[in-house]
C-alpha cells in the first residue's frame, strides 16, 4: 500500500490528455509532461482575450503586462527567489544556459576554469565546453560507478582559478539527485559560482534557491505541467553583472536585459497556472489550513515527492523481476536519493525493439542516448543503441506500473 494518502485519481481527472488517452500510458514524462485543465484554460484565455503585444496603453495590452507580472511572481514563489526581478522568461533552458555561458566567457580572466560533470544532459556540458575557444579550461567532475556525484570528488578540482561549477539537480537519465547545497558551499568556498540545471528536477520536488545557495538556475515549463517555455533565475547582482545582448531601448537590468525579443506570453501564463495547480495540491494534502502561497507550493511538491517514492519502489521491483540492468540507484531503500526516472536494458533485447513492443502495448517510453553521450560512454553503452528509459510523474499510478510489468514479461516471452 502507498505510504502517503495522495489523491492521484482526482488529480488525473484534471488532465485532459489522460482522460482522452484511451488507455495509453504516459511513461515518457522526462521528455515532456501533460498539462492540467487550468493550464489549458490560462493559455486559451490569453489567446482569446488578449493576444496582443505588451507595453501598450490599451486594456488588452495592459492585461498582458499584468499576466507576465503575475507569472513572474508565481515562478519566484516556486523557486523561493529573493526578488521576482530575478526570474527571466524565454524559449527554453538550453538557450538560457548558452546566454549565461557566453556572458561568463567574456570575463574569464585569471578564473578561467569551469567544472562540468559526465552525469549531465549535454545542454549543460556543450554550452560550457564551447568556451574553450574563449580561453576556458574545462575540468571534469566524474560520477562514481553507482551513478552519483560525490562532493568530495569535486573538492580537488576547485581552486582560486575556478570560475563556475555547472551541474544538474537530478539526472534526466538515471534519476539521481545531486546535493546542491553541498555543491554550492564547496564552490563558494573557492570563490566560484554554481549554475544548476533544474529542468529534470522541476516536477519532482521543492526548489529553494535561497536554501540551495546556487547562483543561477534554469527550468523548463514543459516538464513541469506547462506548455513549452523556459525560465532562468539568477542572483540579482550576478544578472546585473552578466554581459548580454540587448537593444538600446531595453533597460540594462534584470529581467529585461535577459529577455531578448518577444517570448511566448500564453505559455508564460500557462506556467503561472501550473504553479497554481501545485499550490492546490499543497492545500489539499497539508493539514494546515492557512498556508501562504510559497508554503502551499512546498507542501504540494513534498506530497508529490512522497508519492513518487512509492512509485519508484514499485517500478524498481518490476524492473528487477524482468532481470533488467538498471543504471544508477537500484536499491528500493534508497529511493530518497532519486526521482522516478529509470534507465535500463533488458537481457537479449535491443532497446529499440523493446520500445516498439511497449508502444504496441500502449506505453510511451524512450530509447537511445538520452542526449548524454558522455554518460552513455561511462555506462559502457553505444550512442546508436543506448538504453531504455521510463520516467514517471505524480499522475502515474501503481496500476500502470503493474500493467507495464506484464508488458515487459510479454516482450521477454514469459
């Protein structure tokens, strides 16, 4: 039985895609999650009622200004930002990583060393290694065989030449969590900054940039129950100092100096609504009746986190019963060190064939290199073959996992 009383059935009813799926199971959420009805309503409201450019004096334009400001407040609460002005909207996380890397590359000086990991998505690696042409020296923080990054392995890489450490909060392939506060403490002790790729962690647990102590953080809305968009958070003073491209009429201050061009206003409104959805989960699952918005966000994400740990235990059991090779943390006792994302292979079966079989059985899963060539190499896997990945979020169920186990048995001929 689940260890938490989580209203998954009621929450599933809020997702139109789940209601219209005809039994199809969404187990590829790491590539993009579904959206609840209130998010769809927010997007539709923008497109129907005020699909105009902001900055005008008429009511519909002012409504866009108000919608963007509300979304900035919501995301600031979601992240526990110091100031909503630290939240910058744009197209996706990758473009923001590149924006920050280019700005940092212009002022390396004596601190020219940048630490990256072999656990990360290539978006948080290639953007930094590209700075070698600008004089950067790249150092590699290697994960250990268990699929985890250990801060004691980072320490020897840090010195008075370190400019920045770039790492993920949760592996998009293995599901492994990283101890971000400990990484921040180590980086800051060396006088360096910390850039966190929070794209994969976003839908799985509370984010707190103040407690984490990072200097920059990126997220993608489309993995956090919102349409396609991305946002960057940075300490205000760090964003002020960051060289960026901007037109002459744009204020040289965040968030405006970061938000080059027009972003997708309707999707930003959707992101704000997604955070309201998480708040509603907090109000429903918390015994406290008078939660602040931030407290409700935290309560909602903590309830999600607890329920997903039950999903993780059950999925690990199913994969073990299929004799799968599980990459990363495979001990059900240690699910607090991971999110419900699993990379694995089955004995004697090519990943691509298993994915085809699962699709025929009504499951959306993924195979391949997971946009992580260095990780594949560490796992002893080839880029053309890679691995299988199932990635769950809070609207997935134990019953879906049980069905998945039966489908795995069928593809193995059992």
